[in-house]
């Protein structure tokens, strides 16, 4: 499992108040759990545009996609799992993004790490493609340290069904927040 899932906020409040509906730039390939950055707005836009964050991104990440909004132009606009089946989006799809600071996310790093990563800042690893069947992102936390912007690791998260361990098959699940 990869991609990023909001799980709370740093002050204990509900993150649902941070949901924003945005427009995903056309011709983007996007998945649930992808981090996004600001896109290029055009004059006719009412809603700001975003695009998926590229590999090694540190600064400027806005949040994670949690929903693809159906446009109702046809009943097949979202074919499986509330996601456009991993196909290229051509009609400027509306997405809901958990947007802003103070959000805690769960995500994975493709490495076995221990508590020494807590308090470090990491960059985005977008080198793994999302799953076109399930619609889930392949993005993960990079194992390389970043500067002052990126994922601030807050803790390790236990993986259910693995004897309450933090790692499974070399993958470690981390709790983090975005810092800019």
C-alpha cells in the first residue's frame, strides 16, 4: 500500500474542515493518495488548478487527493473505486484535496527504518506508478533526507496483522505532516 492518507491534525481537530475541491490539470495521471502542487490557472478558472507532485518534490506540496468528484456527463466518468481507472484525465477532473498545514498523514517509506527517523524531513518519492486497477497512488516517502520542506516525520505507525510491528516486507509505515 502506498499513497498518503489523512489521519488527523496536529492540534487534535478533525481534518475534514480542510477539504477543498480543486481542478486537476488535464492530461495528468492521478491516483487516490497522490500529493499535489499548484497548477497553472487559466483566465476562465473559478477553482484553482493542481497537478500531481513530481518525484523528489520537497517544497510546495498542498495536500493529498482523497476523492475524485464525478462530473455526471456520463455514468462512466468514474469507473471503479471512485477513481478514473488510472487513465489520463483529459476533462480537467474535479478532486477533493485535504489542503493546508497541520494535517497528519500516514504513508510508507520503501525501507526498514526505526525511531531515529522521527523529527527528520524527507522528500517525495513519486517514482512508483499508481495502481490502475485499484486507483491507489504509488507515491511514498523518500528515504533521502530533505532540507526544511517536505514530510516531517512525527512517528511510526503499527501495521495491523503484523504482530503490531512497524515494518512489513521492508516497508515502514510513518506518520508525518507537511512542512514548507
